C-alpha cells in the first residue's frame, strides 16, 4: 500500500483538446482550490489553459 499523506497526485489537462499533458503533486491541505495554469500543449502546439484533474490516465 502506498503511504497516505496530504500530497496527492494531480494531472493537468488541456482545456482545449482535453489531453492530459502534465502530472504534478500538490499538498491538498495547503492548496484546496483547483489549480489552473497556462502551459504548453503539444497537441494544440501552443500555450493553453490547463486545469487540474485528479483522474490520472
Ligand atoms: Zn491542447
């Protein structure tokens, strides 16, 4: 069993093409809000808004 802790794995999903481009970790205790960042999407081939998703593919 994996160690349980406040740090959860999250994915960043492109809001344009819905592809999961980045995987990150965050402390859900300190950062309860959903993150949204501008990141490069290689499918769109430009910077697009990426939304946090807890579903990892
Ligand atoms: Zn995209």
